[in-house]
C-alpha cells in the first residue's frame, strides 16, 4: 500500500510543472511561493521550541487561530509554524498580525521533500487539523519521535465508508497519532472502529472565535439606509441564483443591496459576466468607492473581509449549500447576530446546522422558490439574536480553554 502511494506521489511530482503552471494561470497558486511545496524554504526559523499546525485551507485555519493567539503568549514557545495547502488560506493568514507565527505551504508528501522540511523546521510537536492525513509525513514524524496530534478531528460518514475498505491501513495510520481530539461523537465512534484509544472529545474548535482581525466599521456607513442581503462563500452557479433572488426581492424592497463574497475570489471576472448579463449594477470592493443609490450588487473581490460585512448584515446566505459542496461554517455570521439561509447540502456541518435550526437561527431551503421566500421573511424580521450570541461565545470560550489546558500538558 505504501509503495503504491509513493509511486502515485512520484507521478504527481513528474507532472507537477504542468499542474503548477495551470494553477498559476487560474490564480489558484502563488507564482512566487509554489516552490515551498517542493521543500525550498525561505522563511527563517528562530532558535527555540517550535510547534507546528497544519490546516488544509481557510476553514481549518480559522478554527485554530484562537488557539494560536493563546499559544503565542506562552514564553517557552518561541516559534509557531502554520502550514496550509491553498493560496486563499495564505492570503487570510496575512490578515493576522502574529508575532511568533509564520506561514509555509505544506510540502508534497514525498520522503525526500518531507525530510528536508522536517530537518529545517525541527518541530517538537505537530497538530494536523480535522482530516489531514499524509502517510509519508506521519511515518517520518514517528521515526523522528516527534509528538503528533490530530486536532478537531472530523470523519464524515462518506469518508468512513472509504476508510473501511482499508481497515488495516487505517488502523495503522490513526494509531500513529499520540492523541486525537474528535470534534463530535460521530467521529469518535468511527475512530473506535480503527481501535484508537488515546482520544478525547473537547468540543468543536469552530465554536471559538479570533480577535485578531479588526472589523472595519467605516464600511458600515457605505451601506446606511440600505436593506442588506449578504451571500457569503458562494460557489459556481450560486451567484446566478442569488442574483435572480435579488431581482425578485428588489420589487418588494426598493432599497435592497446584495453583497456577494465568493468562496474563491479568482472567479470574480466570471461572476461579473453573470451580473452584466442580468443587467445588474455593481461595485467591486477593490474599487474602494461609495455605492450609488441604484447599486444592486457589491462584489467582495478581496480576501479576508467576511467579518466586516457580517457586522452590519442581518441576513446571510451561506454558499456551498445549493451545490453539493457540503456547506460552510455558519457560526461566524451567527456571532454577529445574523440569520442564516442555506440550501440542502450542508453535510460538512450537519451537527452545527441542526443545532442552529432548532434555535431558529438557520433556515434550509430545498429549491429556489423556498430560498426566495425564506430570505424575504428573514429580511422582514425585526428581532435580534443577542441572547444566543452570548451563549455561543461562552461555548466557544469553554472549548478553547479545554483545548489549551490539554495541549499544555501534552506538549
């Protein structure tokens, strides 16, 4: 199994120049930093103890930043490394003004590249986040006797069914970790199937929140006297659906403006084509100019801006849910008092959405008609969620404290 895996990685490396060039042209890869993935390192490692967190992309990065903020205050920890795999996550990282923490793109899971990476950074402990499983890296860390943890671990039913076909391999891989922190009971039970014993549920870190990114309140004055629908983390086709809803609701709310925050901002030109086709008047956030009275759509074409827009929105449609992407984390907009509208594809966050639905904070729509009606009703609402916001903040603080206390002991 391992030989076959390494063979696949070698094939990926051989064809990587073509893949990299394609991704750069699509603005999915950094033209300056892609070589980090091949073990060519530029960031300086300072002397002293270093702990390393690896996240796949934006969601995982945001879930551990509150923890990183706390660990930066620990005197014995001199360096913190955060690695991610996507360009968008590296852009979000830049929004945080960390003092001890640096960002590095995650290396290709090849023995030579992995060992070069580890010999340079020399971490004393490594935290993989959610479902990041890289066999060669895990085996190399184990050989070097470096502590390995799986933080906020998540295994979906679909993923578990795939792992079941390789039970022996899965049992070996999951038991390489010194300790695993499942984010829910479902994942805990799946890991028990693979005979994992050293694990504990401390809660889902996505309930915690960061204080590092300051909300730009100056933006709010630009939207004063407007009724706002915010469509965040949208994917292909969802912007068109939201545009049609805007056209429908504009007949009922003459001061309506829709803010669109695409999941991948490199799709901005494609989205603008849709808006032009529908003859909607728009402004791009990067233009840095005031909206007009007849502006229909405000397109956020820069990274890391969601919080600012949640702070003065009341209704948020969360994308990746009208198309089968599994949805996005709704907790951040809820903390700002927003009501959530979403489609039926929320399998990545079922537990959270079920809880919010019971509290009447999130509302599922199965089709266009239902979504249109749901958003219309939410835009008319006058109540706020202050009580629930405070409750979620307390849950998040408790989860963060529990993780911090446990991690201090383990590292």
